[in-house]
C-alpha cells in the first residue's frame, strides 16, 4: 500500500491581520508552507504530496519549487473539506482504495518527521486510521452568551487534534463526500470518519507541532524550529 500526502493551502488566513495568506508568511527565511512541505517530503515512504491552492493564488510560483512525481498541485475549494476532496480526486488515477493518505495543515511548520513516522507505525494495522493529538493540559472554561463563565469542563479524556491525520484513500473520499452531501462542512478529516460511525486512533504527538493562527505564533514557531534543529 502506497502513502500519499495532501496539504490544503487555499485559505486566506483572515485572523493573521496580514495581506499575505499565513501559509506564505516567512519564518527563518522560508515560508510556513515550505517548512511544512519539507517535513512531509522528508518521509521517504510518501509517494507524492498534493497541495490544494486557491484558484487565484499568486504566491506559489514564487517559491520556485520543482513540481513532478513527488509534488503536484490542484485547485482548492471554498473550505478545507472541499480542498481535501479535490486533492483526493487529483490522485484517483494513482492511488488505490486501501492506500494511506496523510492530510497535513499548511500552517503547521513544526511537525517532526519522527511524529509522522510514529503515526504511520501506530495506524499500520488499524482498520480506519488516526491522527496526531495532544492531551488537553489546561483548565477549560465554557462561556455563556454574555461572555461570563458558565461551566468548567472536565478535561479528562479530552485531546487537542492536530495533523497529520491519516486514513485510507477510499474511505476518506467517501466520508468527506457524504459529509458535504449532508451539509456538514467538517473542519478536519477525523470528523468525517466520526460522522460515518468510525473511531479513528489518537496518537500522541509533540506539543510543539503548533498551528500558525495569530501574529504572535510566528516568533514562537521560529524559536521551535531553531530548537528542533539543535536536537
């Protein structure tokens, strides 16, 4: 069974307060997206990475990346699930139904190849697949409509999902298609599997696999990447 990878990168990053989509912002002289691609491409077992881009993306060409058998692009959709579905369609002539597909956020530049390989190892015999995640360590508060606390949420057994998430090609494509048809725009791939009644495996990943969402995340990611380089 082959292993494929998808990076949905069609978002505009409205919360970053920047005119440039957050996947194209610079960290240590390289774009966030390029960092993520480097980490995925370093896993030798990955046959090809498909990057789903906004139809009017004007930044990808400036990265001077060589597209070929191990790197290609497709048009992204209006939301994450449609972008992933478009990328799956782009793989339909190459991927088999039982092949594994890794889906990784374009704005998680600090994922380690060690975490990716451990994820693949732990789901190798799993019938569905799984995802990297981190147990919730902070106290969780639920807010009421007035902005005041209305409850403290028990964090026992709660995990914060991250990526990559890895599932069988055929099953992922079907569950995403079914979710969209039902009018449910899932925000991650595991949610589509859960909606169909499956139980993906949680694989503990590193807490430094952060998602670039706000401006203050950029200097933090820079420090993490520098620390990882020294490991």
